[in-house]
């Protein structure tokens, strides 16, 4: 048990002793006193659970908020501020050829990469022109088809003709890579917030 938990336990026991002595002083019938004591125990137990699990409740609230309103990126002037998600990664919804697409921002990806299904859905050309690229992924080497995004917008930042790799191996994941990040005026991490300046 750490120091904070010990202090919380001392306060809880002290509160119960205070309530118990107040009930005893009122000299109520035993049955009524017992009901009131159980009610106070339930109140203290509920407060203890809320305090003990406050970080977990915060994480649950963040997931509910993200599911309800989408990613929580915020535009401030000409910059975009993206908070880290629960898994430590940064995610953002971009407009690709007029369609909303969720990307994980990946500084380890040299080129922005999209799954084949997503690329088809947003109208990226998949005609097989040019040589395929061999890229290194977390699961080993993979073949990627070269293409480009006609219109790309992330918050206030817009690009045209942005190079992209299309890969089967990505599943439903799309990676926003260094070819986008290096085109920015600047990008940096402050605390748990990624700041992109177009």
C-alpha cells in the first residue's frame, strides 16, 4: 500500500468513526441506526472507488468522447494540436480527396501509407503503373504500390499530389509518414501533444 492509499484509508476510517459516533449520540432505535450506518458505509465505499479509479474513469471518458465526436485534434491559429491517445500514438482524421480517413501519425514511415481498401474508397489510382516499392514494416518486408493523393487536408494544412504507398498488409490502418511531416514548417511534441504547423 502506498502513502496516498494509506492516507485515504485513514480518512475513510476517521469518517466512519465520526459518523458512527454521531449516530450513537442520537440514541435512535438499533434498526434505524444500522440502516443509516450501512448507508454511510455505501457512500464512503462509493467515494473510495471513484477516487481509486479516477484515472480509469478518465480513460473511459476519453474513449466515449472520441467515439461520439471523433478525434480530439484542435486547430489553434495555423497549427494543429493532436493529443496522444491511450496507446501513446497520435491519431488524426484527414480529408483525402473529399473523404474522411483516420491516420496514425508515424515518424517511422518514410512515406504516407494507406490500406488498399481505403485507397479504393477515396479514389486513389491503383493502376499498377511504375515499379512496386519494397518497404520494411513491423511484420517484415512488404510490397507497396506507388500512387498519390490528389487533395489532402489535415485541419488547416492542405497538400496536393502527395505521394502515398498502398499496401494490403496494413489492414485497416493508415499511416501518415515523414513525407507529410517534412513538408511542414515545423512539428514537435510538447508533453503529450503533437503540434503541426503548416
